C-alpha cells in the first residue's frame, strides 16, 4: 500500500472492507474525515467532545510514513536502501518500527512473511519496477538474495549482507499506518475510534451514536471488482482487522493467471485452495503481516498456525473440492458474528 502501495496484498485489501466504515450519520455527531494515500483511500471516524478536526495532522503523518517505507516513492528511505550497496542510517523512526514488527511475524510464521521478497514481487509485475516474465533460472537466482536473516538493524540504521537484497513493506505498511493514526488520536484523549485505510483498520471503544461495537463487513471472495458484497459481519472493539486475498490483483503470463501473493520459499505466486484470510489482532500491523503469511502458507498450515497464535483470530474462505466456497472461523471470532445484512444501512 503506499502511494499505490500495490504490495503483495495491498490492492486486494484496498477493496476488501468496502463496508468497513459505518455510514456517516446525518446528525454529524461523530467526527468523520477521509482522504487518499498509498494509492487508496482512508476513513477515520471518532467521537470528540471538542469536535476537533485532525485531518491535516493525519495527512502529515501519512506523508512521513510514505517518505520512510514506500517503495513507490524513489526518494523514500526504503527506496534509498533498496538501491544502496550496504545500508543506510534512519532519518524517520517508522522504518525501524516496521522492521521490528516484521521480524516478529517473520520468525513466528517460519519465514512465510518476508519483506525481502521485493525482487520477486517486481519480477512478477506486482511492484514499482517493470514486470518480467521470469524464467525458473531467474527465479532461483533471485531467491539466493531473499531472506530477512540477511538484514541487520537497530534504532540507528540497517545493513544488508547482500547488496541485491531489497525490502517491500507492502504486506505490513497499510496496517502500520492505521496503528500510527490510531495512536495519534489516542494521545489526543480520544477513546472511540474507527480507522480504515485501504480495507485494513482498527476499532477502539464503540460507535457512540448507536451505543454498540463497531460493525465490519468481510468481503465475499466470490465478488468481482465491480460488484463487491460482504459475506459475513462482525462487531468488534479493541481489535484490528485486515484481509488478504487474490481476487482482483493478478497478471496473465503465457496464458496463465498468477495471483499477487509471492511465496518467499518457492519464488512463485501461491496456488492454494485458500481464497482469503481475514485476520484480527490487537494491532493492525500484526494482522496485516499475518494475513500475508497465511496466504503464503495455504489453508492447512494457516489453520495450524492461527491455533498456535493465541492473540490472533481469523476467518478463512477456501475453495472446497466440490467447487463450493467454504469458511473456517476461529472459535473466538464466531462470538463476534452478527446476522443482519448491513448493506441497507442501520
């Protein structure tokens, strides 16, 4: 996500929660701001007794985040690092924070989430570089310099052991931005907040207008890009949400369709019965990164992994052998399900 941050997951995610933000009430009781960033849109709803408008502050925050970790900005810190032969010193704190979060999920997922997959993302046409039609030899060559373990970093800067190693924060960047916005609003004394950016978000407190938890729609994987609908609805608070899938973002190469989720293990786009992974966690960067990891892992390993990670919940939609779309929900998320269809409003 990032000024068109079409990272491995972002484009799909940008369309995933079309109904994530509840309709703006006619009374204007909540503060509601929206804008464009990272190649997509953002929406923020919050309740503030002082009716303060923080749009300018939020836009400034998003500019700084992109200046740090956007691969679509050639002058950003991550872009400079990707071109560098060795590394760089940080000027903006966000780069280090995203690396720290990435390392945690990289290790917990056994390498399924790996931001150094950037050369492969570019090769398959899902990054800022000109797409290729990579051969098996080229893919094997690129895999030799993919691997988060090739990086060393601290609060001051980052170094790489191979000058060809590059970073793509497309699988975590939008979620991280959501967390930064929410933290800014919390520091202003605001308690009831819903932040959504490109389909990823964080719900805190509740919707005061309706005196209930925030209601979120989960995209039906049978949707088309022009006709999107929600499959399930949840009511949540104190929890982030994000979805990754391969519905809309794909390329056709030599007559074959390839999705945008690239496996760091094989170097190829993932092919699995798992259609989408909606992940719920305390913070959105974690949910974002795990959604990417689950799409790499596939259905069976994802069910095993989410069972081990006690602070995660998930909804997996997958294609059954009979062609039907079926779902797997972790036990806790089942308690958040609501039955009504929100498309007709509240």
